[in-house]
């Protein structure tokens, strides 16, 4: 009991030393793609996706801050292939998507300026694990035969771990004495090459842009 009381007093003293501690929720839309180490025979395109998570931010009395959290991210890319008939004529294009679902633990450090409206810039790392990977194809017709849309699970073929670097810029707006609104744009690029476990396949590295919106709750008073 005495130890619990000491821990509680220590936590309370940390909250009241002049810094600001924020917790909150983030959600956003992203556009992701990939680069590869080998030539590819299709035109890859950005794939729209979604991200959401929990965030903790520590704002110091000066200009620097620290952030971490847990985030769900959709990554991947889309592409088209153009099959030919026996005479070599192009038929209808086939639209495919490669979808990767990750759970990440971002760690960020940044610089801020302002009070009621805070502008910030940060950099960091996002270690992540794969939750699911699949390849989907829309309904298409080829040589007079209609094929239904299909989704193939590829999770077991994808490396489990990924790590990315990030750069982010945005603003924090005061809503009330206890709540703040955050808006930011983030760029993320994998630095650990993510590839299918078949070593003969192309190595791919994810990258993308995310627009985030969030709400923060202030754990302690502002001095």
C-alpha cells in the first residue's frame, strides 16, 4: 500500500512540474505506394487507405516535445494489367490492389512554437507488425468470360516486421482549457525492406502520405 502511494505521488508530481501531458485519438486518410529493387511490368498507382490510433504527447516548457502511441495503418498499392488474346490484342484491363494492414508503435521527437495555437514539426520511427496482407481483384471479363471479384490472403507470405521513418508537420488548436484539436500532414517511408518470404520475389519498400485529425485531452493544467 505504501509503495502504491509513493508511485501515485511521484506521478502527480511529474504532471505538475510545468510540462503538459496530452492523450487523445487520431484518425486520417492516406495515399500509399512502394518502390522496388527490380523492374516491374505494370504501372503501380497510389492506393487510398485509412489510419487511426491512440496518442500520448509530452510538451516541455521549452520548444521540444516527445510523442508516442499505437496506430493501425493501411498500406499498399494498386495497379492494372492488360492481358492479351491469342492474337496478341489487348483486352479489358484488370484492376488489382495489394493491401497491407499494420499495427505500429510510433516514437517521435519534435519542435514546437506558440501557445493557444501551436505549430510543430517532428521526426521519428514507426516499428510495426503485419496484421493482414491480401491481394484483391475487381470483377472483370476476359475472352467473353466474366470473373467475380476475389480476395486472396497473403499474410503468411509477408515478413512480419517493418520499420519506417516519418516526418510530420501540423498545428494544435485550443478548443477549451482541457481539449485541443490537432491537424497534421505526415510522410512515412519504410527503412526496413518489406518483402514476400519467397526470396526470389521483388523487394518492396512502402511509402506514403497521411492527413491526420485528432483530439487531445490535457492531463494536467497549463501553467
